[in-house]
């Protein structure tokens, strides 16, 4: 089972939404369609000054919590509003689900602080590095 399947099932249970609708919405919020861009999510956290939270998710220890407000800030209020409308839920419920889901998604996709496999190997890692140089 890939991370998108896990994510849609977890969020679907919380929101009571259809898995196919969730997959499309998650793809828009945290990715590029059918796959999740966890590297982009980590980059967004770092850009918003939340690198310590991202580091905890990537590491092997406990995951730091993220607030619904921080999730909205990283993903974008307009994106959250549109996603909530598409899913037929309210923004607060969606944000509550995402604040629980995001740390688990990154944690399950990384080991020892590495998202290397999720990023597409060294080439993907190079793409992230370019964003910060």
C-alpha cells in the first residue's frame, strides 16, 4: 500500500469522505495529481519557519504537533477552502484531519531523517536543494 492510499484511508475515516474524492483533493493540496509531494511539504514547512517540526517528522523520535493554523499557513487558506468545498466538509474539520495526517505521512515515508526514496533519489533531492540556493 502506498502513502497516498494510507493518507486517503486515514483522512476518509476522520471526515467520512469518499476515498477517490480525497485522493484528488490531497493531490491538489500536497502534490501534483496522483502522487504526494512530501518534499514540497517539507520545503513549505521550512519556508514558514517550521523546520523544527519538519525535522521531528523526518527523524526517528516523536513527531512534533502542528496546529491547524500552521497547516493552513503552509498549504494556503484558499486551497483549504476549495478542498473543504470539494469534500463537502468545513475547513475546521479538514484542517483537524490534516494536522493529524501530515506528521504520520512524512514519518511513514522517511527513515532516519531521509525522504530520499520519496523524493526520487538523488535527482529529487537536488531539486529541493536548488530551492534553497
